[in-house]
C-alpha cells in the first residue's frame, strides 16, 4: 500500500502499519543522505521533540523567541540563544541536553551546524503559528527541512517517525528544524564581502552577519510617505502636475518632477526631493505556473500541487530587484532592493482538506485547491534620477533568492546619456528631453551578482522618458483614480514611480 503519510515506529500499532506498507518506503535516515548534515538535523529534531513535549518552559521560550522575528521570519537561531536562561532557571541548552544520548552528540551538532534554526510555521486556516500557539496544551511534532528533497521527515516525542509527502501541509502543530539562509558566519566564504550593518556574536564567539540589512529586524526600515492605495487616488501633487502638464504636450513627466521643467520654463536645476521606488509587485499569468518557476529549487516556500511543495517548512519568499544604473564616469551603480512577502501576501489560496493515516496517527492535512495572484504594495528605493550623473535608462533584474552563496558575473550594456547641461555656479538642465544637443552613447561592462540557485524571473527596462501617471478615471461615486506605468513580462509586473523623500 502506498500511503501519503508513511509512519515508522517501534510500537505494536505501528508494526501493524508497517506490515501493510510498501517494504521499500523511505525512512528519515534515508532522506537525510540528500543533505550533507541531514543525520545531525534528524538527531537534533528527535531530541528537540522530546524536550518540547516534556518541558513547558521550552515551549514558552520557542514561542516568545519566534515572535521576535529577529531575521524577519519566525526563526530561532540555536547558537544565538542556547545560553539564554528559561523560566525554569536552566538555559535552553541545559533543557535539551538530557534528551541526547551524550553531550558529545550535541557538541558535534553545535560544531557542524552553526546556522541551525528552529522555525515556527504559519499553517493553513489558523491551525498553528507562533502567534496562535497555546503552549500549555499544544505539543508540536518536529519536522526537518533537508536540502535535495521536498519530502519532510517528521518526528514525535514518543519516537514515531513519518515522512510527509510534499503536496501535503499539516493541519496540526509542527515546528521545523532547518538551516538559516538569512545569516552567514565568519567561517563561510563571502562573509568578509558582506556590507551589512550589524555583527552578531554567539556565546562561543562566532560572528554572524545578515546577508542583507532587510532581514535585520532591529534596523529601521524606510517607510512610504504615501500610504497604500493613496498613491493611486491621491498621488503627490507634483506627480499630478506633471501628468496635467504633459498629458497632451510633448515632454517628459520626470523633467518636471526632478527639474521643474515645463514647455514655458525649459531650464531647471536638479532637486533631490524625489527618488525612484518600486511601488507594487504582481505575479502575472497562471499562478500555478509561476509557482513552478519560483519553486524549482528544493526548500522554497512553495504552495502548489505537484512534485515539489514543502514550502510550509520555510517561510517568507525573498524577492530581489537589482537595478544597475550606469554613471557618467563609467561606473555602474548596482542597487539591490528586497521585499519579504509571505505566501499569503502574494497569493490567495483555496485549500482542500483530507484525513490521512490510521488511529492514533490519523490527522488532518491540507493540499492546494486553487491559487490566484495578489498585488503587493512595496516600498523599494532605487535612485535620485539625475540625468547629469546617470544614464537615461536602467535595467531591473528580478529574482527569487534561494541561497546565500554569491555568484558574480559581468555583461556588456549600451546606454545613452543626456548632454544638455550648463555647468557654471550651478548645474542646469537646458531644454526639454535631450534638448537640442547630441546625446552620448556609451558601452560599458557591468559587474553584477546573484546567488546560487536563485530563480531569475526576468528583466524590465525603465526610461527616464516613460510616463509616471498614464491616465485618470473619473467616477462620481469614488475619488479620481490615477493609473501608473507598469513594467511587465509573462511572470511579473512592477510599477516604478518617483516618491518624495524630503
């Protein structure tokens, strides 16, 4: 019998179950071979499951730490918290230690897995999360996220183990043991190249950095000057003026936004009051096909039917937009912006429920019925677009980030620069658009980077000449609605517009 949930144990009940199952079914130790450190993760998960069941203080601690979202997800990094005193006056490590065969086993895990993390997932329909966890009555099982496979080993405090096939999501409490991909240690290649702000120190003296400041919960993040949908119903006054001035006249809206240039006042000085932002993101086309694209690597937070679907063991997606803007001095300025949507922010998901297994291992599981993409409002800063300093076009590469290992590459790119500037006491742009002067075309080699296993979603090319607001609807029952310029391909659509920054 091929079961969607395969249960392995050493009790009489599970022995009966095993007798009815395919003799070649996979054990957790078999799956662990797909991950170089898989056996250590399984060992840690077994001991953690026992500690979570026996020690209420451990459950309270994990709930509290997960809610801190130190890396903008519900992660508890073991090395950073192992010496923290719990409510029972013992450290987290001291609470776990009795459930290992020997202290040497735990020491080996600590040495080999500096990024070992306990993650509290958000499970469908409010069945379980860090926020909803009732630590007095809910004793979660422990799942293990392994690289190289999307099947999920799950262990119980009583010793039973099961393999959850990837198209199922638990409808009962489960926490996850995994490696953290938002931090990097000083022992890893690329650590010295990291320019992130803070260095974290573990009790053993090991240094950690965030791979991007966007993951650091304790750093201030830029916030929009205009909230939510007001960018469409109440755009900044200067954007509306630019739309009104150049709605039917020949010219560029950004000329007015950045330089105050109009057909009757054709010269102007650059203003730093505005900066370009990516203000919305939407997956386009068939949502399930998009899932296949962004979830082709194992371990992604995918929500789909099919072979790969273990996303509940991870957390937030990491969507990165990289803009490379060529400068007049020949240096390409690489600007990386990320946003961290949860699956439910990007997609509306309709779940199907089913019961699997035989008592006492019969549980509710979820699978995906249908998926619809949702518009996400973002606030991703790019550049103060001064044509005296930068080219008149730039390209944005969009990817879903899967790994912390950085890969650098170069490409040739040809762009145009405006030359209609008068440099005296101040720098004035002379004339609308490119003015009457010849534009300058330059081809440079651009150095940029991505991460290993990232899923490339495509590119968008933005021109200074592109309209920001492209239309307005009038309705007596609602406020006037302004439509913004969208940049899209068959996978995503983004909007880019100047926002006031000072």
